């Protein structure tokens, strides 16, 4: 029909030009690489914290071991299992979106968000017990216990606090992805937001894998 | 170009297997930590943590199916971190 019209009205080349569509392509590789670059800065951030921990561990070994005994091993183990499971559900949610099963992805993401909140709740209970026992930076018990113990619990609050902040950000990102799936903005063809949120969540899990033995398992 | 990587989809059961291994390793590390092995304790704990994190990186974070660029840069980052830790301990041990 367009052809017939162009024959009668305007030159064909003009018509074709006006109909030209600019094709946009998404640099999937670049989107992912950008996320990884950000994750490297996060690894260095927590890496620096771990170095600090290790340096003080060599100087105040006995104080650190005493401090480790005060921490609740079962709470730490429970939180480890919770985070590992949430990592699995996030990875499975990405797989579900790739297979276009929207409902499965939504359920899996909802479970992941729930796990994230559960982790935070446990952390709240755990910190609460420590505060009740008068163990917090600057408390009289820690002041009396000496510099090594203050250092151990100082690092404990800074590192688990910073990690907790990452959990809050991770839960937020997963919730945004959840809404975007509902709206149909994340689907089998475009799921970079979900994938990158997932990468972030796995990194938070990865960091906890190292926090757990350093604080809860030292004997 | 990268479609080969993009389209690779792990199965649910394989992911569940990875989760099983991770939880298994967690129980091992908790049990071992209750046995007094002296200096070995901390090294075993860190070794198990390293194994666990490789599982997370390779399968949950899809590193195994990622492009060469990403894989090399991850190794590079871990290399930088190792260098940082190495030099700091070099300093600490000669004080």
C-alpha cells in the first residue's frame, strides 16, 4: 500500500527514509561487566576490614578467642544457612525468568526477600542480647576487659553492621526486581536488573561466608 | 557473540545440589571448629570458606559460564587482595 502511494505522490526513496527504524541493541556484556566492576570495589572494601581483623588477631589472639566464645554460634550458623538458601532462591528466580515462568520467579524472589528480612531480624536479636549484656563499643564491661576485647567487638559491630547495611540494600534491590517482574518490565528477553541484583545478593552472601568463621568459629 | 554464555541455563536440581554442598560444608566447618587443633583450626575454617565461596562464584554467580573478560578480572581482583594481605603480613611479622 505504501508502495502504491509513493508511486502516485512522492519519490520512493523519501518514503523509505521516513519509515526507517533505528534499531537499539543492549550491550548485555557491558551491563554485566559494569556490575562486576562495582562488586570488585566491594570486595576490596570488606577485604580491607578482614585485613584489619587479621592484623589485630595476631596481636591480641587470646582476647579475640575469648570474644569469639561470647558470640552465639547457633545464631551465626542459622544465619549462614538462611543466607545460603536465599542465594539459591535468587539464582533459581533468575533461571525461572529465563524460562519465562513468571509465577515461579515471583514466588522464589518473595522467599529470598523473606530470608533477607529474617537474617536482619536475627541480627537485631543478636545485637540486642549483646547490648543487654553490656557489650558494645565504649561500654564499661569492654573498657574493663582491655584493648583486645574492645578491638574484637569494635570490629564485630563495624563489619556485621556494614554487612547488615548491604543486606538492607540487597533486599531493596530484590524488591524492586519483584515489582518490575510484576509490571512486566523484567522478562525472559530483558532481565539485567534482576541478574545484577542477584549478583549483588550473592556477593553479600560471599562476604558472610568469611565473616562467619572469623567471628563465630575461632577457638 | 556472547549468546553461548547467555543461553546457558543451569538446571534447578544442579543449583539445589550446590546449596546442599554449601550447607554440608557449613556443618563440617562448625563441627571441626569445636575440636581443638591449635593453629590448624583457623586455617581449616578459612580453607572451607574459600571452597564455599568458589561454589557461590562459579554456580550462583554464573562465573563458570561468564566471558573471559569477567573471569580474568575476578581472578585479578582476588590477586590484588592477596597482594594487599601478603604485604601487610610481611610488615606485621617483622615488627
